[in-house]
């Protein structure tokens, strides 16, 4: 047996910045390269924005200016400004901040004095300027280390704080900002703070109607009935029903987008069911009441308790010292306000009940098929060769759960290469058999009748609801040829038709694998585009060996591990606010139309030119 030494020399004390850089996941979740909405570079921006928005919530400053120029981020608020004698400490000493004093910051998001310090420690450049009562104080840092602490100077600027930072390439690698992700974050701030103006790279974000504006921006088309929009002290909610499958929620606490829900969202879902049952005096099934709902809820809590530093899930049970529980607070509000609303709006009440009854009818129609399908899936899973699971899952409390990933691929060769190359802790592989079915225009009944889709949804653990998702990252890994593209479209059709939240919530990606390998005796380069191939040929000198990968199965496991590791290239599947799911699916996956045929003909020549260029 190996004897491991343990003495005084093994006990180490780390400075605050060293600890943050050594264990960044404790402070910002995963690092990432910017391709995912929950990557660390967006968390850094959010931490700075939280402080600026907290000033507005406390009644100071009506606008925030934000700019991203390349990798440099700038946030300027017009609040009170940090007391000038504490500027340096506020961003470089742990457990230092005003939010420990509930009198200075009530119902704020940041409470532990860590957020902006994590930004400092994880940035190659960090500058903070605080303007207060005609004086300005500036401190500059690199990698969390103070490089210049300027003396106070007189100024004519308005009060407030400006933070300029650039995430460190040593930590985040070759990262990039996706403006749509930033737009979404900033829009949420103004929806939750009516009257706040946020200027971002020349675009102005502003909202008059709060959560109603949020839903209208994200629905694509009108709901079955006018939005139910209810407001009270420390609570606001809005909802309607659509024709999509599943449940779609946007939840917030003190302006923080709690993407994983928590106490408040669970209470809302329970209270909605209870109130509707009481109103119609009928014990409707909860799934029928909530099916196809799109809703947003925002509450304000004194000293909220989140389940992680990234604040994606509320753990608080109480509204505050001496206050009632979150569950009771939300239940009483909905019971009174929603019941009153439905009595006053009889047409909305009629449409809502009709929707519930339609959902009930469909659920009962597929219940027997669903039961058989579940039994079949359980039986197959006992010796299921289609799924090679990982040890860490998204719906657990493991701190690495954001890294949980499933690759969906086709064929034994491709799945074999990925399986041998993967990280068994966080990466799973699901193998398709041939091309899946085109599900456009079909009902959810097909999910349980089709073995491939039945096993896929069982692997993802989304049979009941999207909140039970087993993996944070759902990656489609197909060949870069016509058949691979077709399989990709069929899978996306399935997700968008029956589980659109997978895409809307940023869980779905396309794996990018190299098209070419260029090498000589000393060096090997993998190229993802013809342009990269040209640069590689030039760099490696005359007559290098050039290989064109035609399929994933041609890439050996030893090579594949380079493409699904820390430098993995992913293309996120994103939906813009102007995109409509039904419109896309009807055009690309519906029956052939003259319009689509014209589209194919017009674009065929462009694609042929690209292929010839690659060859």
C-alpha cells in the first residue's frame, strides 16, 4: 500500500485571488468559451450588472451604460458610487461589502461580497472608478493584483461606478461574446425594473409593462387568451397558454434570472393548480392544467439564499426576518388575485378551461401507449447499448453538473470513437440507428410509438418535464455531409416540436469536428475550415500530408479526444425573438412546396462552390 505523507507542509493558505483562480467553478460555475449562455464570461458580466441594478432598485440612478468592444467589457451606473475610501477593499478583499448591512441594500441579489471580486481575480485587466460628490477614485488590477491605486481627484462627472474588465485568456481560452446572449440578459433586467434604461452598444433597452413585455417578446405568436398579468408588493407574474408542448417558465428573484427555478417557481406551479381546481370546482390533473403554459414570475426577498454563487436556483424558504414563507406568500397572492381575475374575465376563463380539457383528452388518448413505451424503455435499458452513460448528471447537486453532456450520434463507428475518447465522469453517448423519423405535424403520441425517440427521451429524462433534464449540454454529433445534415435537422425538428425548451434554454449544440488534418513529421494541425487549412499548409511548409475527414467514424479515438475535450468547438442552437418555430418547421420540414424548391435551387450552386473549395 502506498503511504501518503501528511505534515505541516501540506497545509496551505491561499490568498483570495489564488483561491478563486484555482477553484473558479465555486464562484462562476463553468469557464467555457462563450458559446453557452451559462459560460463564465457572462457570469462575470452579470456580477457587475447585479451591483449596478441594485443601485437602481434602491432608488439611485435611472440608467446603466454597457459596452463590449472585442473582449473588453465596460459597465457604468449612475448610483451612489462606492465610498471612496473603500474602493480598493470592495473589489479585492473577501467578505467586504455594503450588502451585509440590510439597511444599505434591501432585497438585493448580491449578499456575500464575492461577485465583483471574482470578476477582478479572473480578469487580465480590471479597472474600477467610483465617482462620489465631485471626487473620483480609480484602482487598477491585473489578474486580481493591484497595479495602480490612484489618489482621489476632483471631477465634474455624475455619481456612480464604472467597471472595465477583460476576462483572462489564461482561464477562458479563446473565448468570444455572443451579443444575443448579452441582449437577453440585459432585456431581463429592464423587464424586471420598469423605468430602468440600459444602453448597450448603441441599443436602448426599456420596458413599461414588465413581465408582460418579456412574454410578448419571447412567445413568437399570441397565446390562446390575453396575458394574465398580476402585480403586488414584492411579486409580479404573467402567463398564458399556447399550442406548444411542455411548460415554459421565466423565474426571477430580486432581478436575478433563476434559470433552475427553486422555491418560488415550485410554489407558483403548485398555487396555479390549486387555484384553478378551486375555481372550476374540478380536480383536473396538474399536468393538464400546466401543459403548454408560458409564464414568468418575479419576487423580491430580503436576504435570499441561493444554492450556488451563480444564483440560478432559490433555496430560501422565508420572505425575510419575521416574514411568512415563500410558499404561503405566493399561494395567498395567486389564490386571491387569480381567482378574482378569472371571475372578472369570463372569456379567458372559458378558453383556459377548454385548453385544459383538450390536454386531458390527449393525455388519456396516449396513456396506454405511454405505459407500454415506458415498460419497453425500462426493459431495453437493462442491456441498453444505445446509451453509454456518465457519472455526473445535471439534475443532481454535484458541483460539476454544468459540465454534464450527452453526444447524440449515428452509427457504431462514430459512437465507438466518441465513447473511447470521452470523459466518463461528465460525457455520455447515445447512438442512433439510421435516420430518425420526421416528426413535423405529428402528435406527441409518436414519441411513445417510435422506439428511437422513446429511448432518446428516456435517456434525456424528459418524459415528464424539461426540469428533469439529465444533461446540461445536449450535443448533436453527425457527419459533415448531406446525410449528417439531414439527421441533424430531423433531431432538431423533434426537439423543437415536442421539447422546445431544450433549445430556448440553450441546452442544444452542434459539435464541430475538423474537416482536414494537415501534418508533417514534426507537427499536426486540425482545420475546421478551408481557410484554416490554407494557413496550416503555409505554416507547415512544402508538401505536407493533407487528409479530408469524410465522417466521424474515420477519426480515431486518439484523435477524437482532442475535439471533445477542453478545446471542444460547439455551435449553439439559438432562437432569436423574431424566429417562429412553427414557421421554420413548416418551411423546412413540411410537405414540399414551390417556395422550398426555389430556395434549394437558389442555394445549391453556393453549396457546390463551397464543397469544391474544400476539396
